[in-house]
C-alpha cells in the first residue's frame, strides 16, 4: 500500500518536484532519457546558444572608398547536414558593394548569411572595411575632405607655375596660382573632396537590394555631395645650382 505524499517522495529522491526538469533537451531516442540518463540508453544534450556571427575584414584602397566598387569575399561557415544534427564546414562567397563615401571602420551586416545550427536562426555575416596602407599616395583623407600634396621644383614655386594633377576618379584639375608658392601655402578647392558618407543600403535576406533604395543606388558619383580638397605643396630644393640657375633664382626673388 502506498502511503505519503508523492510530491514529497519525489523531492526526497530527486531534489525537485519534477524529476524530468533539467537544463538539457533529450534527443528523442528515449522519452525517459533525461530521467533515467544512461541507465537505459537515454542521452542528454546541452541546449546550444545561438550561433555566433561571422566577422570578416576586407581591405579597400582610398580610390575604392572614393569611387565605390563591387567586391567579393569567400568565407567559411557551418552548415547543417541533411540529418539535421551534423555540422559541416563549407566555403561560401558573397558579393557586396563599397559605396562612395564609405570609410575605414565601416561595418556591413548581412542578415542570415552566417553559421547554421539545428533549432536556431542562422547568424549574420559582418564585414568590416579597413583602408589599405599605400605608399607613394599623394592623397589622404580627413573626414569628408581630401588633402593632396603636389610636388614641384623650386623654380616652379618661385615662378608660380600652373599645376595640374589627376583626381581619384581620373579627372584632370588645372590650377593657376597667383602667388609665389611656399611650403606654408594651402590652396582650397570646394566640392572636390570625398563623397559624403552614404548610409549602407538595406540588403534583403536573399542578398538582393531593397527596391525602395534602388533610385539612390543608381545615382552617379557626380551627384554625390562632397567635402573640400586642400592642396599642399612639397618643394624640392636642388642640391646644386649652376651660376646661371643662381642668377635665375635671384631674378625670380626680385620679381616677387
């Protein structure tokens, strides 16, 4: 004959009212697996957290941040095997756009392009853009502005010779200077800096573009508002001057 409170007996033996209560999920092979554990072949598996986002870094040149560019990235991710439990390492690839005006440190997030895991939503892919270290680059960026360093000879500086250089999008700019050039001179050109930063467009889960932003996407680079361009001058002083050259320098100095 059974005497006593069944709840109290459960608590005495199992430490809780419900012996099935735990922090694990049975795999379904034995409905009593979590209760009897391995005594009758049951298995217990811990609850898994959501899969982590995938974080990748992609280098971009200053020209790419200025003009924009389509880039591609190959990366590894976890994929659930058809059995629903086994995880495989697979290589995936995605194409994405670097919009004009993006900058060092910009992060692009692609929803549900990361790891898969049984019973959990797929994680995201996050791509961080970093500016490539480049040697012999005459342009450098300062926020939305560009700083261009133009190299010229001492004679050109003293004669205020016109200068010409090519922009990051391949256009030619000519400047007629009306003063003698020194290393302290800075020439400002409004509206020739970096394209103003554009908020990254919404990318749908299937990787396609949000139609609501298509018009903005198709805007030509020339329609983007831009910062300013500041021209600095690097004057090359000769190591040796002939008598004729010295005479020429004196004449130029007297003329100024």
